[in-house]
């Protein structure tokens, strides 16, 4: 399982937990955790795209 997939799954799990929560503080905590996981997933996506771009610059296709 990739790190990005792990982060995305945790965010979805926290969102489901928030929907099922009956207490406001629990719902808020779950939504806060989901946001944190989503931020980590976004960072992982950006990092991967930067790495991919760097590889292309370093070793252009066709060479």
C-alpha cells in the first residue's frame, strides 16, 4: 500500500466516523483528523509530482 493510498483511506475513515458520531466534539475531532490526513495526502501528491518532473528533467525521454 502506498503512502498516498494510506493517507487517503485514513481521511475517508475519519469522515465516515464523523458522519456516525452523535457527539459534537467527537464529530469535530474526526473532521479535524480527516483534514489533517487530506493535507498529508496533498503533500504526498505534490512531492510525487515534483519527483516525477525532476526525473524527466534529469533524463528526458528519447535519450
